[in-house]
């Protein structure tokens, strides 16, 4: 079992070293030369187009903005324009979790309990877990 996990993990770990950083993120942080290399790597094709990648360095306001937000507190997620972005990122995540865990995993257990097909007083933890597994499989 562990060997199969390792066999799956090794290519992912090796592949991680070949993932290109986001050129936009690099440029936003003022690492323009690295952003140019990353952009050229993403645009590598035959025939080469564009022939040369040249990015402009962020202007003073953009650099000041990046530096001001580099060490922002957690409360910045819930202030101003970030509040809307936080809501738009977290609500779909919550709904996906509700569908996955609340409906997909626990519904058989809830139904088995409601219709009375559960052990009223399990004798040990193994019996409790086994009854939940049976409910999930629909065999209770």
C-alpha cells in the first residue's frame, strides 16, 4: 500500500520543480526579469512568437501598492473591495463542502438512523464505525 502511494507521489514531487511561476505574480512583486523568463517559457512554440518578451517594470504606484499589501492583516480580507472577493471565493467553497459532506457522505447514515436501522447502544468504537460503513454502503 505504501509503495503505491510513493509511486504516485514521486512524479508529482519531481513535476513540481518544472512548474512555471506566474509571470503576473513575479512582475507584481518587482521581479521583472524572472517574469520575462517565465513568460517566454510559457509562450515557447515553433515558430517562436513573439520573438522576444519584454515586460515593463511596475510604475511607482503599483510598487507602493504591492509593498503596502505585502504584510496586510487578516482583517483586510473583510474590508472594502476585499469583502466582495472573500465572499465570492468562500460561498462556492462552502456550497461544495455542503454537497460533498452534508449530502453525499452523511445522508445514508442519517437515513439509517431515522428509519431505525441502527444499533441503539454500540458496544465499542469498532461496532459504531462498522454500522456507519454499512449505512454508507446502503446495507443497513
